[in-house]
């Protein structure tokens, strides 16, 4: 499957230290097969969430054609404050 990252999410990732960038990108690449990707949860409104190393959370959708669209990446603390936006 194809993994696409929204511009704002990519800007956020690229603003992080190299170690965190590498960690996040490694986890996001695992979404090429979302059925075997670790720590993925389907939320109520159809969005999905992936926890990344107890530090970050990625929100994404699976498009009808099968591609993965990364909507946002943020720290777990930020995600707890913003869950309502993604249907928690």
C-alpha cells in the first residue's frame, strides 16, 4: 500500500530531532500493511490511530483504494487533548 503524509504532519515530523524523525518514519512505513502494523486502533469515526514508542501518536485514514493518508502526528500529550477531533 501507498503511505501519504499530509504536508502539516510532514512539517511536524521534520521539525523533530533526528532520532525521533527516524523512529516515527520507521513506524509509519509499517503502515504499508496496516493489518500487521503494531499499536493501531480504529476510532469511532473511521479514523485510525497508531501509537509510536510511547511518545507520539499518528492519526490516519485508509482510503478506499487502499492507500494510507497520515493526517497528523503529535506527542501523546497533545493527542490526549485533541482526541475529540479524531472521533474519540
